[in-house]
C-alpha cells in the first residue's frame, strides 16, 4: 500500500491520483491529510505539498489541484528528459522539476476548452489552438509517460511496491455517416443526386448510380463484407457508430425508416459492438439527441451506451452532460478532426471530470489517436506519409501499454475515387496495430 500525504484532499486531487495510481499504475494507495499518520508510516509513501517534512520522497505541488473554478493558466512549458513538461516547481528536494499531477489534470479535463477560444467553421476546438498543438507534443501520450516516470521513481525508492501488469490493446472503430452512396436513399434524394451530377457534367457518376440502383454494380460504400473479413482474419473487436439523424446539411445518412438500413444495423450488431453517432443538429438539441438514441434502442432492442459525436463536435461540458443524462456510459469523441495525436495527452480511458461542477462523473472517455480524414483532408498527406504517421502513433501507444483506437469510415474503405489506395493503409495499420 502506498500512502500519499497532501495538506488538503480536494475533489481534484482525488480524481487525478485515482487516474494515476488506480487506473494507470494499478497499485493500491491511500490519501491522507494527517501529518502524524504520514510521519508514523514506515512503508512506501510520498508527500505532495509545497514543502517536504524532511527526507521523504517528495513531489512539490503547484496550486491547481487545491483550487476550484476556472481561470487562465501560466503553464511555462519546458522539456524534461526530452518530453513535455509544464507547471514547473523549484524545490531542490522535489522528485521532479514539474508538477505532473497538475499538468495531467489540465490535459485530461480539457481545461483549456473551458476557456475562451476561436472555433472552426463547425464550431469545434481545433488541434492548432491547443497547448499540445502549439508546443508540438500532440503526438506524445505525455500523461502515460509521466505515469511511467513516477512508477520508476517509486520502484527505485520502494522495491517492495507492486504494480499490475498493463496490456496494450487495439480497437478499430468505424463511423457510418452514409451507409450507401446510392442505394436505398429514396426517390427524392436519388433524383436530386442525378440532377446535381448533371449540373456538374459528371456523366460517369450518373451511369454508376443507375447501375448500382439496378443491381448491376455494388454500391461503393458497401464495404461491410470486407470489414467482416478483416475482423475474422485479425480477430478484431470493432465498434460501429451509426448516424440516425433527420436529414440535414451535415447529417445525410439513409432515412431512419428504411428497412434496408435497419437490417444493415442489425447485421452489424450481430458481430460487433454498435453505438450511436449523434448528429451535428443534436449537439444543439437535447430532444433530438434523445430521439436518435431511442431510434437505435428500438432497432436493436437493447440499451445503447456508447457514442461518438458526428463531425467530432464536442462542447464542454454540455455535450457530455447531455450524454450522461441519457445513460450513455462510454464516449469515443476525444480526438481531433484536423490532426492525429492525443487530444487529452493520454491513451487510456478516463472518467470525465466536470470542471464547472467540480465533480467526477461516470462517463468513461475513450480517446482515439487517428482519423483517416485528418491525414487526407486536413493535412493533405499521401497514403505513404499517412501510414508512417500512423505507425509512429502506434509505437507511442505500445511503448506505454496503452490503447490504440483508430477512426475510419465505411466509405474510405471503398478504395475508389478520392479514397483510392486507402484500403491498403487500413490493412497495413491493422497488421501493425494488432497485439
């Protein structure tokens, strides 16, 4: 048992020390604010305070975890052992020259996203606006790295301490924004698509659409058998997120009443986990979010507990509060549309801490590291460059025995038109990522 002294046990301290020692390091620990008890302890222990008692293992604290409320932070970034560090401390006896617990709290709570920022055209917080993006450590799971460093310090000082063995995991996830390119979209949308193609003089698209509708050619977005083949070949456990919105400018899946669409959803659920993909419109409307979740509940005749926001629209804390209210327990939105990397600085699931309410919730956040659209449409990378970036991210996750989560779309696996060559990237990623 590890005993940790801190002069005041706050909600923030409870949260971040549970993250480090229960979730990341898996070692029994106890917090105490009793100086007498701490001094009397002869086993493994350290203090987290502004000054040490004497010669004990000591991590100097900053004031972030002892405060409440949200205010601008003076982060003072620097490098420590070639990795990012901030919230510097200067006591000569401190085991580290920075406060890793405050720094981790800042990242995993997404503290900066509660502060004023410039939104992109979809109302999102962009990677370039983030502290990690500006200081160029977005592709490092620094919270996991700091946890490993703390483990090394503790092991050296207290060889009797035990830590549970961690295991690297890989979870492929697929967003179904548009189940089919041409099939089952109804007469109005089909005619509208043909007229739009005519206006652009895209006669090949019209011919392809007609062939698909007549059953003479496979729909290009129908990649489900291929996905199942990969799943069986590599023993994958994918998660599908289904958009079940009313039609809108950014929400364009099949009609939710389509029998073919519902059959597809049920068939996916036969061999994989299925979650809701809340629409862009539902991000501003609790009632629409409830309707969409209820639709998937009814189609599958089961309670839906997993989600990922369409277009990765995530507004703190409203998005997560709405999900919690509707009994969503696991969310997979934590990542950027514009860049790969570690949005929360971590590659392990963690519980959402509501900064406004100063409380830890039961919503488990599963951060993903890469989306194919970020590499192609935002960074304009080739397939070869994209694969190299993906492999480096996987290496980072494997190095800390974390969880690598990818985000792909059924249409990007078509290997046609703008996605030509990306099926190879996906297969290579899977082969490299599987444990």
